[in-house]
């Protein structure tokens, strides 16, 4: 079976070196029904090991992989990859660490 290709636009920001956030786009091959997390892992393992993101349980329980995917909050481990995706950190109740990696902040 042929692999699908997703165009993934990632929000990038390293507070130690960047003045402003920016986006970087990647072409990601994947199997049908791959998750957004599968795409992030592919980018990290094959295209750009400098990206930062978090995940732990891979079943939507720990909330560490909660991000904004095409403008809507979602768990990257549960959301099926789309042909075009923009992925941003979820910073509503979380503090940005770097790129897509956040940590939930106290109120």
C-alpha cells in the first residue's frame, strides 16, 4: 500500500535564542490512519531532531501531548493525521518550554 503524505507546518520557538516564533514546514510520509504524534515522531527521527514536543501515555490520558491542531485543541496521540496540518503549542493553561513542549501551570 502506498504511503500518504502530510504537509505539517510546525510552530517553532526557542526562548533562549529566538526573538519571535516562526513556522517550519515538513513533508511527512505515513501509513493510512497514522496519528499526529506519529507524524511528529517521524519529523524528529528522520527530518529534524531539534524539535521539542511532549508525550507519555499514547492513549490520551496524561494530556502531555495536548496541542492546537488546525486551530483546535486535540491530543496528538489520538488525532488522525490530515493531508495538511498546522500544529501549535497549547498554552491556554500551560507554560511554553520550547517549540511544542509545554508544562501545565498552576492557576
